[in-house]
């Protein structure tokens, strides 16, 4: 779904992802629910912008830090993330929300 060909649909997808952030915050967030949300967000953004796009790169830099960090279990090691800390789920959600809101603001008018 290219963004330029259907900005209304792109807007709906981004708003859906933002609602998911609110739901995750309300649930704790549960690390397994976060993982499902993040996988969906990545799929949506790759489909909308492409995996090599600057838009997807902004999201990836904000959320997809890989590997073992001090106090945070790595995503690629298939372990749950911590909730708190600079690379915990809450911080990742904050950064994801910022990027998604920026992408939403950059969409052409329907």
C-alpha cells in the first residue's frame, strides 16, 4: 500500500498503530503483547514506505535496537524486554509514538 496512492488508508493504519500504543500502556505493558504490536508496526511501515525508506529507518532507529544491552534482553535472542530503562518497552513506545505521529503529520491531505 503506497502512501501517496492512498493517504486515507495510510492515515488509518498509522492511527491504528497509535491506538495500539495506548492499549499496551493500559495493559502494563505485557512484553508478549508488545512483541505482537511491534511486529505488526514493522509490517505496516515496511508495506507503506518500503524497508529501505528514510521513514522506516526513523522507526527502526527509535525502536529496533538489537542485541544485548546492559539491563535489557535482546530482541533477537527471543527473550522478553524489560519494561523500564532507556531501551525498555515504555521508552520504545514513547519513541515509536513520536515517529508515528510525525509520519501521520507528513501524510498528504486526503
